[in-house]
């Protein structure tokens, strides 16, 4: 089962590289996976350069994992000279959590 998830994540990663992306934009995206249900691939891209990609659940624990990924890559993200941030397929709640993490604020749940 893990091999299938890994293969599906690689396919999503490959397809996302074909998308036309603005070179001055930092992207946070969530691509839902059909199997297993309620899972997704979270990725951080600067233009067409992928910073991180990870398989996670589509619940609060998954978004917390996404925030830890943002924290882990924060120095690399800071070095990017992005002019805007775009969120793709993320709820308003998830966007707020990631934005707070990106700005260095606490990720407390409220």
C-alpha cells in the first residue's frame, strides 16, 4: 500500500511541474488523493522549483504536519524573493495556520 501512495505522490509531483507557474510566487498546494481516502499531497513551490512535498491526511493533524514542513523549510523559503503567496485547494482555516507559521507566529489551535 505504501508503494502505491508513493507512486501516486510522484505522479502528482510530475504533473505539477507541467503547470505554468509565476516565477515570483510562493505556492502552497494540496492535491487530494483518491486512495486512501481523505489523504493528499501537500507541496511548497517557488515558481516551478519544488521546495517540499509530503503525503498527509486531510484533517487537523495533516495541516499541523504541513505547518511543521513549513517550519522545517523556513530558511529556504525566506531566501526566495517571492512577491506573492498563492494557496491552492486549501481551506481558509488551513491558509490561516500556514500563514501564521510562515510569519513565525504560534500555531495554537483556536
